[in-house]
C-alpha cells in the first residue's frame, strides 16, 4: 500500500511524535509512504533517518487559537498551493493520512482519488476552523480516528458514526517500572512534563508548589518542557511561568528527550492540563514508568485515568496540592496505585497496540471509495 501522510507541523509535538512512531510499523508491513511537512523543522531529518521520503507542503505558519488577518490571508493563499501539491504527491496513493485539521481544506480541494483518514489528536472548539474542516471531511467522505471520545465527539456532526473510531494513544515503556518509591529521590521531587503552554498548566503547577511547600518544606519541583513552534504567545507564557517560580525550589530542566529518565527522577507527576486537553501522552508514560499521577479531569483525561485506581483526579489547584501531600506521606498507597497503573498500560496503552490498531484502521480506510463530485464546494468556503 502507498500512503501519503501529511502533518501540519514539522517541529516536534505530541501529534508529530505519533506520526514518527507509526513509521516503523508502516515499514514493517511493507507499505510505502511519503511524508509531507511544512516549514523546515527537525521532523524532516527524523523522518528521513527512518528511511522515508519527505516533501515540503504549504501550511502556515499560523498562530494557535484565534487567527489574525495575516493568518487568514496566508491560509487563503496556502490552500490552493497545498491542493496542487497533494494532487501531485497523492496521484498514485492508496490512502491520504492527514495529521492535523489545517490541512483538510487543501486535501479536499485537491480532488485526489485516494480515501482520506484524518487523525484527530486535539479538541477543536466550535467556530470557523471546525466548520471548514468538518465540511472538508464530509465532502471527501473521509474517515476519522480520534485520540479519545472527547476529541471524537465534534466530528460526528460531519462524519457518519461508522467512520469515526476512537483509538487511545500508546506509548513505549521501560521493561520494568523506573519509579523508585516515595522519598528515594533527593528530597521529595514533584514534576510536570510537557510542552510549555497554557493548556499544559505550568502556571497551575507553580501555584500547587506554593501550596505544597508549607506542608512539605523539603519538596522540590521540576518542570521538563519547552515552548515549541516558536510562537510569541508561548514564549511569553514561558516567561510568565519563570517569573512566578522565582524564589521557589523549581528547576527548569528543558525538553525531556528521554521521558523515562525524567520520570525516574520523580516521586510524583502532576498533570494540571486545562479544559480542552485530550489524553495527554505523559500520563500514559507515567503509567508505564510506574510513577504516581495527579491530574485535572480535563477533556479526555478521565477516559484513561480512573480516580483512586490508576491515579488521582483533582478539581482545583488546592485539591491537587492536598492530594499531593497525602500521596507523598503515604508511600504504600502510592505504590499500590502505581502498580495498577502499570498493568493498565500493559493492557490498554502500549505503543505496539496503538500502532497495530491505527494501521488496521488505515488499511480499512484505504478500501473505502471516496466520492469527489462535491469536493470543489470546499473552495468557496475558503
């Protein structure tokens, strides 16, 4: 099978990591794939190292959230260019795999004959962007694979239920848990791991640290992460986090290239992700590593973390801080929950399981005929 895989970013992020991790499984099945990426980010090199051809496609950059007039103008210019590129790159493809909603209008306008599978990793709120992407999906008779039910729900307005499938993320894990138990690190170490952005909750993490310290004065805190995609808003947020942490025992450790090594240095992981998060990968990575997790019940997180069984859900910063103090004072309970979470990862969230389910979905989608008579209607919406 020949696949054209398109991503809306070439800088690393969670969705981009998913694409990179699918490539070895694609090769193992004997499939061919060309990977279309915008910009000049490091994904080009990583994809080539895995033995896959890359192509540069038109998609941004645009800022996240509400788009400026400049963003809208660039998008209007990019869509026809992207359509022409997809038409050329996908001429003999058996499947177009789309790893980001910004690409969908251009793919729809291309008139490609191959079926389209859209991988939805994040919740897209109501508005022009969702409507435009939804119309593109409907007009292509595309299929959707979503990271969780929370992410999948909006697309059921546009795509028949039988064409929307939820496949929870899977992550690689160590052969044995790396967690050493409460109090085995220097002090009691509490961490936050992920891209530095408002939805990841680093400000909330620092506020939780302020509340924890009076009860556990020997506690130390580590933020692993960086502001990605070179966005001014993300960089401003990173500076806000640093200013808030000034004077507190908070270490900024930078991007965690080896997440298991980062987790091995923690007694406890906090995931104070905000309202529109999906099922953040670091929670599943903590399950695999055997590190106890406390998270906000945001987005799709309650779909993978069961309160009191595989971790803890906290409804506020104050509750998160209180649970953290209790967990760190009760190592036996923490060990019990982390062992259950590790077993849950083995059953539901391994990378191999994820790869096989997504590739099975890709193979099934490739057999679906995609009608094209109405595709050009998307052009009028751009």
